[in-house]
């Protein structure tokens, strides 16, 4: 491999690391691990990458797979998110849905009532299976609940 190609690859790796560093700093205030267009523009600028608002708009059009107006680091880098990887693992037949049986096959520690409860809560279409958006919402809710459980309970302020 030529020095030029090696150097170019090193530069790209450094840029990616700097973007990730700035992303992690910005996302620490967000509960869903994603940033808005304005936040991404700031991250890129702080990482030394000059992009216009129009360029960020076009980037969102091509990368915002779940159309929520926010991008995770994985979406930004064109990589699969944790939720996408897990969804594909569970969607055994590749039809774009996770059935109760597929869910139970992977989550062997859950009993039938727990699976039924999860589907009742997150199956918004009522078709007895979860599409990716429903699955992602379930995963996001689970993550938010774990974060709340780890937070100390609110202690009333002492009055003076």
C-alpha cells in the first residue's frame, strides 16, 4: 500500500475519531443517543469539518432511516445501530417483522405473559408482530427505564 493511501486512511480515521468525540460530548445530554440537524452541524464544525446547512439537510435525507429527524452516530456513519442489528437477529425469516415466536426464541428468559405484555404495549398496528419502528421504540423505552432505575430518587430540598 502506498504511503499516500496509508496517510489518507489515517486522516479519515482521525476525522472519524474526532467526530465521535464531539458526538459523545453533545449526545451526553440526550436520552435517545441521537442529535438533531443543528446539533450535528455543531458537532461537525467542532470536529473541524465545514458543512453548510444544506449539506447537513441532504445528509439527513439520505441517512435518517427511521425518519425521526435525528441521527445516531451509527446512522451518521452509515452503520447499523444496535437496535437494527438486534432486530435482524430476531427477524429469523427476514420478512421485516419480529413475531412473538421469533421474540421468544431469542429472549428465552422471558415467559409467555411477559412477551404478550411487551407486544400489547408496543405492537401499535395490532398485527401480532413488531415492525422495526415498534421494535426500536420498545428497545428505547427499555433503555430509558434502566437509566431511570439507576438515577437516585429525588430528595426534597430543605427549606430555609
